[in-house]
């Protein structure tokens, strides 16, 4: 039976065995189904570009085994207090002129202090005034804090479930899975869009990856954005020696995410620098339609903007919001103008 897009009802009742069955499909069948689903709800040739900035770096009290910013591991990271608004705006303007449409600000906190909220509100309103979407990831939120951020106009809040409920305790002991679910619920209640995903390659098995996706897809509403990170192995962290993650399993996970959460943005996230162009192209074919763009993630590096723009150009993929903003007659020429400008070294956002 076929349904029109209006009639299509997303599912929030996924079982793990069904998800494992998706993972087990022949690769070509899985990619065909994921790409077909992707085309029902999205332009397959467009991608959303988000740029990250670490607004408060290192010295985090949590023990997330993957994270270079935990105070418990010696990663040689230089810690920094909450950035001044001028530094944030300089980075946001550079991201915008490179072609990013969303600016994501991350802080190495367990949760924000109430005393920091006025500075965060100023960052949200000034970045929005540039005409960019805003996203923050600040750790756990209280109800009052979620409301204040939402009232300031914060569009997205990122808070990842990271892995399955049962594998989670191997990775983090200082806060629970339930804590994370409660923060996601507060974010949704406050009216912000939810960005939540996980990390692959932390020693979990396929059953854990299926478990993560079941948790995300069975939330009362699907996250609007689902970042699928591949572990960046940072020396000094307990996961620095993790085995390399199998590239086809990464692509399969993207495809299964697309099938389970057909209307959500699926982001090809951290770890992209370790992926070749062909692997990234397969991830787009599997239904990824968002990337972190510009040369730094929070503390680690990301592919160079000109390389990303060249790859998108080779694949005929456009930046989504920019494309939609333009009148028909200008679309083609303006896209190439943005690419050309961004290839100018002076316009790159170079953090750190
Ligand atoms: N402290 C806040 C929190 O944990 O919610 C916000 C910042 S935290 C760095 C944001 C996310 O980055 C984590 O939830 C994790 O999924 C991801 N992340 C951190 N280190 C990573 C790494 N080495 N490789 C891949 N993803 C990583
Ligand atoms: C997400 O899922 N990945 C981003 C963003 N949300 C905040 C962070 C990736 C961090 C990679 C390690 C680093 O650069 O510190
Ligand atoms: Fe802290 Fe977030 Fe890193 Fe965990 S992931 S150690 S909470 S900065």
C-alpha cells in the first residue's frame, strides 16, 4: 500500500528486533530504501550547513570517556572561560560568510550556571540578528533555564543520548540516561527544536546502535535533527585506542536512521575528517542531509571548507537554506558565488 506524504505517519513504536532486521538487509537494498524514503520528504540534492564554536572549553567535571574536555583526562587541551560576545560574533559572522546557516555554540559544562544565562541570551539574540539559526549544547538544563533560552529565541538545543541505555554506563558514570531524557523533555516542553543523536565506534555493538536509534525514534516526537558522530579518538581519553569503526556500518547506521526518522535532518557529524569523499557521498545517498561545516568542531578539526564545497559541487549538492532564500533566476549563479567567495582564504573561519 502506498501513502501520500500528508498521510504518512512517523512511527514511535520501534522494536529493536525490527531495527536489527533493517541493519541486516543487503547493503544495496538498505540504501535504495533509505534513499527512496529520503526523497519523499527532502530534496536529495541539498544539505544543511551548521558551524560549531566552543564557547567554554575544557575543565568539565563529567567523565564521558570519549571527550577531550573532561577534567579527568590529560588531553593537553587549553581550558577557556565563557567567551566574550565579541569573539562569538566574530566567529558567527565568519561562519555566515562561509555559507553556514546555523551557528551551534557548545560549552563544556555539566549544566549551565544561572549566572551565565544573561550572556547566553545575548549570544542567542545577536547571532539571530545576523540571520542565522541558533543552536546550543550546554549540558543538562533545569526547566527554568530551558524556558529562558527558548524565550531568547534559541532555535535548537543539542543533547545527545550517545549510545544504548545498557552500553551508556560503560561510557559515562557521572549522569544517567534518564537525566538526558529529562533534559530532552524540558527542551521540547519549552518549545525548542531537539537535536539529539549519538556516537559510533566506542566499542558498542550493532545491538547498541539499534538500541540508541530505538530510544531516539520512540521519543514522543522525533528529534528534528539527529547527529550521527563517529568517534574522534583523542589521545589522553580512555577511548583513544578504540578500534577503527567499519565504514559500511557507519553508512548502514545513517540509512537505518533515515528509515526510522524520515522527516528528521540526519547529520553526518564528528569524524568526517577521517572519512574519504566516497564514504561521505555514500552517507548522503543513505539519507544524511546535514553536516558540521568549517574547519573546527569544538576542540578537534573538521575538513577544510574549500574541500567540503568542492565535494558538494562534485556531487551537485547545494546548501539548503541558502538555496531556498534565492529567487529562481539567481539560484545557480549565487550558489557558485558563495563557493567562490568561500574559497578565498581570507573568508575562512579559522578557529584557534
Ligand atoms: N557538555 C555538553 C554535553 O555533553 O551535553 C555539551 C558539549 S558535548 C562536547 C557535545 C557532544 O559532543 C557529546 O554529547 C558527544 O556526543 C559529542 N562528542 C564529544 N566528544 C566527541 C568525540 N571525541 N567524538 C565524537 N563525538 C564527540
Ligand atoms: C554533536 O553531536 N557533535 C558535535 C556537537 N553535537 C556539539 C560535537 C562533536 C565534538 C567532537 C570533539 C571535539 O571537537 O571536541
Ligand atoms: Fe563534559 Fe560534554 Fe565532554 Fe561530557 S561530553 S565531558 S559533559 S563537555
